[in-house]
C-alpha cells in the first residue's frame, strides 16, 4: 500500500480529504483542504485531481472543491442505513402528526448518537440540515434510551470512552447505573433541558428480537407541554412498527417487562 | 500512486469496489465483490480490510460486506446536491399535495437523468428506493425539459453520446431539434407512455438567471387524467420557487418567452 513518508496510507489521506468537508464548509479551496486534512499541498493537489477524475469530488467554476454528485449517488443507491430509514419514515411521520414536535431517529455510532432522520415540529418534512449530526450519548434521551438497552460490554465501552462519567464521584457512577436501570424498567428515557432550556427529550429504543436497541426514536417537546405522558405509548407503538419493518420481532411487551 | 500490475491505481480499485454495491445488491461477499469489481480476490480482501477499518465499508455478522455508516454520514453531512434538494423538498410536497401524483426532482449527470428526490403518488413521503436512480434523457420529460434549456454544446454532446438519435433519419434528427424548440417555446416537456403505458410525464426546467436548466421538476400522471393542463402552471410556479431557493433569480416569464 502506497505509504507516504509519514507512514499514512493513500486511503488514510483520501478519507481525511473526504472528512474535511462538512455542512458549514461544503466547498473548500485546495489550500484549505490541505490545511484541514493536514496533507501537504502538493499531495492534496494531486489527490484532488484524481478524486475529481473519478467524480468523488467536483471542482466548481471558482476552483473550489466539493463532494461529487457521483459519490452521493453511490451512497444514496445503497445507503447503509436505508432499510432502517425507509422502515422508520412513515412511523416518524405518524408520530410527528400526532405529537406535532421534532421527531428523530438515531443510532449509536462510535460512542455518539448519529441522527439518521429528523422531522421538524412545524411540518413532516425531513430536516436534512440536522440529518447526520452527532449528539452526545449521556446528555440525550436518544443516547440513553439506546445505552440502557445495550449489552453490558457496550455500556462498559461507553464508560471507558467517556471519562466525564467515570471521573465523577462514586455516587454519580451509581446514579448512572441506576439511571440506565430505571430507563430499562420504564421502557423510555426522558431528560429535561439537557440540550436546550425549556425542552424535554423523550425517547424509546427500537428493539431487536434479543431485546437490544438497534436505534432510538424520540421527540423533543416543550417541558411545559401538557399530556407529555401521552407521548410515550405513541413512541413505543411506532418503535415496534419500525422493528417489524426491518425484520425484527420486538419482544412481547418488551419496553415494560425488560 | 500505487499502481497494480494491470496499471489501475489504488483509487480506481476503491471506486470499483464502492460501485459494486447497488440497491439490488447492498450486501456482498468478498468473492462476489471481487467478481463484480474485476479485482483479484486477494487484493479485494486486503482492500476491503482497509476500507472496513476506515468505516467506509462494514462487515456484517455473516461476513458479508456493505457500505459503512461512516461513508453515509460523510456524504449526508455535506451532500453535493443538498442545497438544491433542501430548497426543492417543500415545493415538491406542495406540488404533490395539489396534483396527488408521483413528483420528482432530477438533474442531468453524465448524459443521463439522475433522480434526486421522488415523492410517491399516495403520500408525500420521499420514496428513497427510487432516489439516485438514472433514467434516459430522450425518453423522459425530465430529461427533455433540461436538454431543451441547455447550452448548445450540451445538446451537441448529448447527440454525440446517444447514437440512437444521430443514426436515425435526417427527418428524425430534425424532429429532435424541433421537439427541443417546441419544449422551449411551451416551457415544459410532455411525453405520453414513454416509460410506462398509460402514463404521461410532464416536466419543467428549474432555470438559472441565464435561462439554463439546473434541474427539472416533473410529475407522472395517468394519461387519462382530466385537467392535465392545470399541472403545468403548478410546476412552473414551484420551479421558480426552487430556483429562488438556491439563489437564482429565474428570468421574467422565462418559461414562456425563452
């Protein structure tokens, strides 16, 4: 494998170039790409040329570079989470149309919450700007709903990954375990104002046959909203529908008896 | 650049591996990947290992390979056509809710029509299965609506690319030019039963300031539907809204006076 003098492979460098783009910086000059990726400018220039030739990047008329439509096409055609997103979308829209609040589908990825779909409060249009965003696990009902229904080794790896939790006092560590147990018992996670003042996140896991979370479904509602409690059964029913849609048979009364 | 004995670069091989997946074959064994990409099995095996390590591919529990969630995330966060798709989605939903038929947004890509979004007839849910599909240019109202509002060199490159048109008689070639002129005059393209018997495709271009198509917006309606003509102004108004949404100021009465 063609290694550079610094020892990183060609693929490392390609991935670092692709990772340099994000929603705030979708277009970059070659110079900016070089700085963001930490790859020397001459190498960046040559690599960008090759990636443009393959359609993975596009050079705009002003010379700036962005991800290519060919790359979007490859991924859209065979999107990794497409089965789950397709199965979930009608249920997300059902929840949104009953609850009239932000409705989200997320998975655990690399110790963070990765948002797969999000419908805004005002209508049932997918809010693409916030799709593919990452959120912390321990500050969100989405993250905690999944963590509570994860195998012990995942919960352990999470604690290992997030020193913020482990470095707290023993009491807090006990609280953390107790919180997960409580979420399992109730079948849903609820957090007030963890991300935004005045909002409450309520999420339930989408469960596999074995009773583990493959995703989470959640809403963000004003904390003052009446009838918050009515949200949970709506979410639970929808989560079962999503699980069924991807070929899982959620355990009987899973969310309550787990 | 690390060239294999056959002379293709590492990047060639990575792209061929990524291209091997599609909506009918989202999961492949390493053997099938090797066959579909034409890359020797040992090389495929090594490359897959590296791609899995970078999260661009994922190995499932049964050993089969699929595109990685990390790749989806990279692309979703900075999707090449996201500005256009975001600007278009509310208008697609408006059209769909008035017309109640399949509503699509597409661009020209490599001499074909690439579908960016598609709302189904029965509801306004994005039909992800048909997103990123390619359609022929000359058999679809989407393709012809864009071609009619393309610079002469694009129209020429299209004729060059599609011998089916050029190899026909001079009369047909004249028909082709006349068809494009007619679409420009009317501001929309309409084709009966070109893709499916009993359906009519009606599309309008989304125009830049300069009066060229940057995309097309179209519906597929039953040919027998009454009030087909009422569809065109709805599409035209929506196309202007989409153009405005991506910072273009569509020319005054563009579609009629062009």
